[in-house]
C-alpha cells in the first residue's frame, strides 16, 4: 500500500508537467527560454528556503549546484528551447528516451542490473509517445531536436544522481536547495544573453506562477520524494505520463481531436508504464523475501 501511494504521488509530478507546453506556448511571451527557466526555478526555490530555513553546507553545497544544473538549469533551458523550436509532439517523443537512459545510468552509477522487461517497457513507451504525439507534417529543427535530447540526458543524470546522493534533510529542503541553485545559475546567463521581458499581461503572470509554484516547487518535491523512496528505474517511466497529460489538456482546452492511432499510442504508453512498474516490483520482492 505504501509503495502504491508513493507511485501515485510521484506520478502526479509528470502528469502536471504535461501542462508545460500549453502554458509556454499559449500564455508566455515567445523567445525567452533562459529567462522563463530562471523565473520558474529561482523564485520558487527562494520561497521554499524561507519555509525550510536550511542552507546546504560543505559537500552538499557543491552537490546542490550540480544537481540544480542537471535537474533545472540545463534541463529547463533545453526544454524551453525545444518547446519554442519544435512541435510539442516531436519534443515529447525525443524526451521519451529518458527512461532508457536512466536504466543504463542506474547500472553504471548505482550498480543496478538492467532487466529485459524494463528495456521492453522503455521501448514500448517511446513508441507509444511517438504514436500519441507525432503528426505526419511535424517540422524537424535540428537545434530543437538536440535541445530535446540534451534535456532528456540532463534529467536522466539528475534523477540517478539524486538517488545516489541522498542528503540528511527532508525532500522539501532538498528541493529548495536544487531549485535555488538552478535558478541562480541561470540568472546571470539570462540577464546577459536575452533581452528584458516585455510587459506581462495577466495570463503571462498566471503562467509564471503556475510553472514556478505548481510545475516547479510542488511537483519536484513529489518527484524527489519518489526518487528517495523508489529506485530511479521505477520512477523514470512515470515521466511518460507527461505527454499523455499534455494530449488530454489539448483535447480539453484547445479543442484538439484524438485519432485512432493516437488513442493506440496512449494505451501503449499507459501499458508500458504499468509493465515497467510490475517488472520493478517483481525484482524488488525476492530481495525483500530473502531479507
């Protein structure tokens, strides 16, 4: 029961992240990937620091900046570059390689075996996302493609290292450290290479608040909590719920339609997530029995 609760709470994070593309493209000013990423991370991180009243010290200061760079600075910057330059479907499909990357990084950095069932689930999830979100006329931009791939690799490294480096503080504090560090790294770069934001209307302000407080602070608290309680190979496939949620939002808000192929892709994604969880559960249970 506790494991199921952890899976549900952790899965809420990527489900909410599915709103990132629609919020970015419909509410925020176009052409400010660094600034948008910084404003998503830094204010939320500072707010959480006020709440937790704890600062990283010693080795945790360096680790917080490295993890903040991987999970937020680099990942969000490349995510917004991909969102601006690619159709959401192309970016989501490229990003769906992340669970497969996490499997092999877990073997490399955490000495966890790569299970064939988990690989099959990862490939199935990738194919499902492609069926769900790709369209025949999707434009391919090489900068956007590289940004989407780089973002997936950055998040994969961040997920595995977050599990390897578990600090002696609660997950909310660890989230505050990483958000603040990631936003601080982006601040001077955004200031130097991007122009000032235009005057923001009410929709843009709401978009920034949503991405920072809900899509940033709240969801990453759930994500890091899940990584601490579950292994990365269990958590990573849950990220495939993001394009599913994005598709549902497109249907509900933008009036988009769902084809038979897309419906099949959604079912394949959900089946792959379920299959990955079953594979990990079967791998964990014998160990628990021997203990």
